[in-house]
């Protein structure tokens, strides 16, 4: 969906939206909504420890920490609290949910059935990632059976304000989604960190090694984003037979290299996501 279409869709959303949790991810979503044209007066934020930035938005019309009887009928509740806090926070959110309320959750490892039990409403479970903070995130979402087409469109517009959105029909895929894209930015940051460390080991000054690693990872990501080629093709384009890149890739792609390590890492994150649901 183009940016202009996303903005139009945000402006077309009706009813009150309650955002529960305005930390980094919830705050990024809120910023995306307002930048896309959503009327601040239609948003209420539930956040016990609001940042200065969130507090300042109250002057623009956002309601901060209203009681349930002060919001009127809530069309959409977006749950962006930490999963480990949901046991405490969830029951306090139930009064905001009516029979026709759409509940959009971005909590890792929290299944639809748990949200239906604690909050009620029509639930969409979603997993965004941290590039949402710059509008370059990707979110995967799955809807409960009672979510209407109109509610799904609202959820799509709210999630798309921070980047791309993919929908799946099988909720069991969400644990692997969390492991690949939800946790994935940390793997990329670790790559930059370790590439810089390896540069220092090879004799580069630390500041230069850090800058080279950071810009190489960022630039390569942007090239991958803009290119129509697959990541495998882009890798091959950099690799001259018998050259320096080929020598490094023999290590990274050899026994005990990146492939088995990444498989083990994603499997570990997938298992942890399943554990969080228990």
C-alpha cells in the first residue's frame, strides 16, 4: 500500500482508539498514526510511565490515562505492553473493550485465545519489529475468526503506518515469525558489532572499524531493499572467484558456519516464543 493510501486509510478510521503501552514500539506506532493524519483527539493512551514526548502529545489532543468511563465506546484497543506485564495489565484493559471492539496485540508469544479470555473483543495478533521506529518495519498479523473484513482493514492501516504488513492464516506460524523478523534486527546489529570487532583484530583503529561495519551493514540493507535481485544473487555479485570475499565466505558458509548457527538461533527464539505462551 502506498504512503498516500495508508494516510487516507488512517484518516478514514472511525471511533476511539486506545493504545495500551507507549514504550518504544507503541510510541513508534503512535508517531506513525499521527504522521499519517490520524486525528489526535480520537486517541487515548494508557501508559503509567509516559515519556516526555508522549506527555507533550496531550497538548495536541491525545487523552492520557483516561478512565474507561471517560473514553466512550472504544472501536479499537491496541495492546503494546510487555508480554510479561500482560497478566497484571490485561484485566485493567477489559473495561475498555465492548462486544464490537477490535483488539490488536503486538505482544510476543501471547496467543489469540489468551487475549480473548482476558480482554474479549475481536482479536488480531501481530508481530512488528524495531525498524518501525523509522517507518521501515515489517509486521506479520493473523486474525481471529470473528474479525470482520472492516476490522481487518483497520488493523492493517494501523500496522502499516510503520512499514510493510503481511497476513497469515495459521497462528502457529507466529512463533517463527517472531524468531525471524521480530528478533531479527538484533541479529543484524550483532553482525555489525562483530564485524567491527573483527576489523580491530585485523589491525584497524576501533573508531574506523566501527564506522566501516556500521555503514557497510546499513548500505547493504538499503541495497537489498531497493534491488529486485535476491539476497543470494547480490551476494554472488560481490564475490569474485578466488578473491578476498570468496576466502571469507568459505569460512562463513563452511561447516559450523553461519547457516547452522542461524538455524539454531532461530530455532531457539521460536522455542522461547512458544514458552511465553504457556
